[in-house]
């Protein structure tokens, strides 16, 4: 199964084993945007817990309310999370996220997509 979806803030690519969320270049990710991003991801996942690859290379600004929402409510159904980053901006965003929102979900940042996928592959895809 392969499904795609798109909204004003992100493009979603779903396979049987992985959810890939590619954030679009927008001026700001605020709480309303974060809620839509999570709602659409969860709709596609249909309750299945799985690894998620978030390509945040085009993200420039995300406010605190959005960061908090993504870290808490936005982490539901995520078995492992890999950020695809483009230093220095998105590197700082991902470090801030991981440092201020500790989670039991394995989470890491990568410049290389292949390294991010290898990290996610270490985690079981089955429920």
C-alpha cells in the first residue's frame, strides 16, 4: 500500500512500513498548522504505530505552542522519529525539540536520508 496526501504545510508519503512527512517552506508553523499536520498524518496512519521520517529542511520558524503540540499530541502513533535536517537552522530546531521535550520514542536528527532510514529500520515496523 502506498498513499500520498498534501496540505498547505506538508506532503505525506505513506507505505506499509513508514510515514514520510515533508514540511513545506512556509513562513511559520503555528499551532493551527501543527494541528493540521498531525491530524492528516494520523488520518493516513489509521491508528497504526510506525516509524516517521520528518523532513524539516525547509522549516524556518515554529512557535512554542506548535512545538509543544507536536511533541505531545503529535507524537501519538510514532514508533521512532527521524528528523532530516539542513544545518544550521533546522539542526537548531531539532536539537531544541529533543532537549526540551524528552520522549520515550527513539528520536534522532540526520543530514543524510539514508542514515535516517537506517536509524528507523532498527525499530520494528509491526504493531
